[in-house]
């Protein structure tokens, strides 16, 4: 299985942030997790709130642990709240089921990690993350 | 009291998985718990997400700890969310009250354990688990 | 990176158990975790205590999360208890730093998962696990 | 109050890592926390174990939350284990009281954050972190 190197994760964060600047988004904070849900790299934008780590992590963690994008998790959270609430608790209360959790897939289509992006609207967060994943040569699912 | 042996648990998992293959379901991950809610056996399907253990466990654990099937717990979670949320917290946050939690009963009708099945829709998970329990000579309640 | 399939994990558990029978050990319970510390397969021996899952998991989880064998973790726990106690707490209290946590390495020497074995003395647990890892064509570190 | 910008945190991580390379240390993983104990930036070295985030975070978090370096906390953990254990519990179980937690001070001597470094011996981790803090123009306390 392909793994995300620190260099690739750093590139993904830089490209996500650059997308945000180009499109006039609010400052973005970004995390990259490996296939097991463990952090590879994180960067919090200057002058943003202390919860940015928890939000970015929660978006990415839910995605990689479930193998579902933030968009899919968000739909599920609305349709089956009793499942997502229970899942979140079972996973230690760290899932944030909203857009901005972006699956990262390798050339064979397998999930190799996830990004979590936070700072602007959830939709814009997801779009920025998508750009970041593509910049590193991987396939995003937002 | 009849107990579920490791051999029976292994058979239940194999039959559940086989049901999934026969019916074209997505790959299923399956756990078998004893009457005290403790794991006997678990198998995660290849290339499925890391949360599969937590979900399978949560479905089975809720069933055996409450003596209620996943279907019953899911109905209760929708009708009395304040109770299921509190129950979940009291049980350490490990209950996933959805279909796919299958009670396993012995010849005298007593609960001797539970299966948790996850991978396809919750309804299909429950049907597959039902087939697995029957294959081992026990009585399921889905 | 090589990954451990369910078939390989099942083979590792069977070979570990067979080693125990051949050498007259007490019944062994065995777990196999992936590189991210998530369960692939578990089997609890008949008529063993409910904590077997927690012990097997804790041995394997400490090994894979730290990239160290149970033997190394056990030495560290004796020499630097303040570190291992804190590490254990930081990892959710699920590390059991004793022998029987066996690293599983692929052909390139990278850690691809871990086994946790429990039931006999910790030394014998580790030897049995070593045999199980080798049987599946991987390289153990006990 | 002086704050650590993302640019400064990134520089601190790069200089810490470079120190490790120059001195032949094992690959280092590094976190930078702000004065409130919240992550600014993190980087995990390639092919290091999943627990690196938890360890780096725990070293830095203990330092900044107590206003004490990892060396001081480690001495305290040995002399007054009942206090550090209780403190750790009170802080959510995330303090790792060993060397490699480095206080970051501004020109007026006030604590503005902390670094957590992990990968080699704790002493070497601390020395590398010291170099990283100095490189960014701040004053370290190891």
C-alpha cells in the first residue's frame, strides 16, 4: 500500500493553504492523517482559534476511520443521527462529521489517509482540501 | 448454561461472511461476544476501514448487555434518545444501537452471546448475521 | 507497504495456537493488529477469562504503536516507569507492556502490524507468537 | 504577548530536525504548542511509529501547562509520582513527563509555548529541541 510521506503531507498542506489564499478564503488550518488515523503533519493558521486542531483532526479522523468522505458522513449524520452519535462515542468522541474531511487515495484507489481542513465554510474547506490532495499526486474524495 | 465455543464462533463468522458473498453484499466484518459482552472472535474483511472493529463491537455489545436485538435498540434510540445516550455513556460509550447487532440464544431461549455485523446496509448486516447464528445451531434475534 | 490480510492473520493465529498445543502450553488467546493498531482478527481460547481480549490487545497495541516488541517495552517499563505509565495513559490506557507483544515486519523490515498472545507465561506467549508470525511468512520481533 | 507564528513554528521544527540529522540522531518528530497548550504545527518523521504524535504532544503539553521543562517534570515524576500521576489525570491523561518537552520563552522571559521532540533518547530529543527554539530567535528551557 502507498503511504503518505511527510514531504507529501507538507506539500498537501501548502497547496491547500495556497488555494485558500487564491480564492480569498479565511485562513485555513490543515491536518494530514495516515491510513490508521495517526497524524503525519498539521499546521494552524495564524490568529485562529485554539479548537482548529480538534476540528481539523475530527474531520480527517472520521473520514479515514470510516472510509467515507466528510460529505458522506455529514449526510449520514443528518439521516441517521443515532448511528453517527454512537460511532463518534465509540471512537472516543473525536469524529467531526462535516465537509472538509477529505479521503486521500493512492493509484489503486485504496484509502491511504485523510486530510482535515477548517477555517472557511465547510464546502470551501473541502474544495481547498481537494486541491491540496491533487497537488501531491493523489486522488481526493470530498 | 450453553456457551459459545471458539469453534462455534468461528463457524458463525464464516457462515455470515459466506452469506454476504452469496448475496453480493459488501465485505462483512464480524464479532462474536459471550454472555458477559467479552470478545470470543473477530474478523475484519480485507480493505475495509479501521473503524470496523468499533462498529461490530458496538452493535454486539449493546445487544448482549441489554438483552435486546439491534433492531429493538435502534427503535429505542429513535423513540427515547435520552435513554440510549445515557445508557451508552454508562456502558463506556461503546454501544452502537443499530441493526446488525444479533442476539444469540441457546435451546432454552436464554441469551448466550451476540454477534455484531458491519459492512453493508444495517438491514443486510442483520440478515447475514441471522444466517451465521443459524448455521452454528443457535437461535438468532435480529 | 505490505499489509496483513485476514487470511494471513487467521494463519498466524492458528500457527500460534498450534505451537501452544505442541509445547503443552495453557490455551492461548491471540489478536492481530494492523500497522495503525486496529484489529484484523482475534480468537479467545475456550474456558479462558474475560480479560483475554484486553490483555492480548494491550500487548499488541503497545508494540505496534511504539514500534517496539513486548520485551523491549517491558524492560523500559521497569527502567523508566514514569514514561511508560504516561505513555499508556496518553494512548488511552490500553498498553500492556509485557512479553507476548510481537512486532510483525514485512520483507523490507518495516512494521506492518503486531500480534498479542496471552495464556501461558509471557515468555512462552512470545515464543508461540514468534512461531505464528514466521508461519505466515513474516518476520517477528519478540 | 509575543506569540509563536506558524512560520516560526515551522522554522523551529525544521531546525530541530536538521540538528538531528547533523548529529546522527534517529528521525525526530516534533510538535509546537502555543501558550494555551494548543497545537500550532506538527511533523512526524517518515517510517516512525504511530505513537509519535501522542509522545511529542505529551512532552510539550506537560511543559507548557505547568510552565516547567521536561527535565524538571521528569525529576518531579520520580520524586513525587503521586503528584504527577494526579496532575496527568486532571489534565486528561496527556502529560508525558520526560525530557524532550522544551519551554519556549520570549524576550521578556515569559513562556509563549512549548516544543515536544521525540525519536532518539530523551536527552538528545531535548538538545535537538533546544537548537530548534534558538534558531527561531526564542529562548529555550529544556
